[in-house]
């Protein structure tokens, strides 16, 4: 049996909120591995760093580069990311968040705030 600490209850509430986001029609269904890649990319974007496609292929060490390529392609087709050419070198492309990624990540952040705020109340 899990020890029901305040932190555990907050985390469970967070998971319930995330489940609702995943079930909503607002966002296209992401596979767990696509979501993991999007989260890894978000940690780079959050510190205002650009990430090249080549580095994005290497960011998730749990999967092969060919799998990462397929996942990036899927995120692009689902309109979560865009690829932008480097201003000086057309051989370099950067992976950037599309509006849908920003909305999705904000929705997950809202889940975290709601879970924390409901626990504090």
C-alpha cells in the first residue's frame, strides 16, 4: 500500500489532470515515446537554446536515431514541431515548437498548478 503523503496526493491529482488533457479532443494523440521526445525538446527550448535536427535525433538515448527520426517526423506531421532552416547554412535545420506544442505544454503546466493548488486548499 502506498503511503499517502501530501506529495503523493498532489502527484496523483496531477496524473488525473494529465489524463484529462490526453483524453481531450484538443490535442492529437501522442504516443508515450513521442511525448517523451517532446518533453526532452521542451527542456532545451525552455532555456532558449536552439536544437538542430541532428542533436534532436540524439537527445533521447533510449531509442535509436532512426526511431528518433520517425518520432520527429510524427511530431511534425501532428503539427507539434516545425523545422526552420539556418539563416547562414541551408544544410542545418532547427527543431522549434509549433503553437500546438506550446499549448500542450502549457496545458500540462496548468495540470501541475491545479494539482498543487487543490492540495493546498
